[in-house]
């Protein structure tokens, strides 16, 4: 009897890892059907797309931890309509980009962005716009290379402190067991959040859950760049006089409004606005309100 119990326990322990191994990678059909293109970069293939006119000032948009570049659809269209060329791309492990191994820390994402900008021949005068974790990536880039950044726009950005419950902390700090818990239960948690939010990005996020490498990528980001406190970067950006605009969701339960106060201390020149009624999904739930602010900023 004890052997049966042990076998059942072993199967239960192995199940999340087996399921992850059996998930499909982004298939060739999906890659052929996309309107985007693919760049072979130093860490893997990155899916990207140019939106807007052929010529114009350039915006590079960096999405968040659980959403691919489709999160920018509405905002990129409006930016294109007012004359901006918008470069969107899928972070590694999301969308149609590869999911290379390795810790998804500051250096990991900086290398992808650096590689893509070099591949596209982009140098200076860049407007960077980052959402959630993408805000941390954009901030790190601007902090390291302020001479290349014309303007930094942050939407509900990570990097100024955010709440973490005990289970998330345990998963983040505990190898193997934390991996098992995340692979076993995070998909259920995300599905519940998607159903509660009832946003247009829901089907896109659900599709992400079925691709190989997505869950390990999210876990690696939880243990990586999302833990960085970017005070030094924001202070460096302020000293370099790079204009910063930060937009926050009034009802955001992921990134609280305390971040607004931190940023105000670190960079007194940063312009900040709160989007009324918005939660964490403000780029796709309150795109019109976001662009009402950004149109004024981008005309300056």
C-alpha cells in the first residue's frame, strides 16, 4: 500500500513539470500568419512589429510580465495617427518570441532591447514607453543610457515597491518547491484574475498560458527584474533632465499609488497623472484616457 501512495505522490509531484514540457512552442503557422517580423538576436528570436507611418519620431513600447506586445494595439494606433512610428516587440517567453533559459533579470531584458535596437538601426532620440514590468525595463535602459532617450513614459511601472503576499514570497525564494507551486497553481490564479477583470486582453493572456516557456518566464521575472528597486536609475534620469511622465491606475491593486510618492521623491521633475477608475490594465482598459494625457505630452 505504501508503494502505491509513494507512486501517486511522485506522479503528483512530476505532473506540473511534465505538463510544461508537453506544451507547444510558438509554431511556424502562427509565425507565418503574423503581421510582425522576426529578428535573430543573441539570446534568441524576437518577434517585433512597426506600427504607424514610415517616417516620424520613434516610440519603443515595452509590455509587461504576463501580456505580450498585443497590449499596445490601441495606444500604438493612436500614436501612429498623430505621426509616431511605434516599435512593439514580445519579451522573451511571451507572444511569438523564443523562451531562452536564464534568469530574467535586468541584464537579460536589457540585452534583448539593446540587440533589437541595434538590429533595427536605432540610436538616439527614442521615446520609451513601458507598462508594468516593461516600465522597469525602460527605466533601467534610460538610467544606463540617458543620452539615447528623448522621453520616458511609464504606465503603472514596477520598480518603486509593490505588495507581495506570503505565498508569492515563498515561491520566489524557494527553488524546486516554489517552481512546483507556481507551475501547479499560477495558471488558475491568472485565469481567475482575467475573468474578474473581464478585459479585451483576456483571450490573449489565456492563449499565453498554453505555450511552452511562458510560465517559467513569468516565474523567472518574479524572481528577477521585478524585485529591483530603481531609485538610483530614477535619480540618474532626473539628473540627466530626461522628461518623465508616469500614469497610474486609481484602483490598481498590483502596483499601488504609493509608487507615485516614491517617484516624486526620486525625480521631482517627473509629471504624474492618475487615471480615474483604472486598474492595472490601464493601457487596454483605459486607452483613451491614457492617450488624452499623452497627446498633450507628445506635442510639447
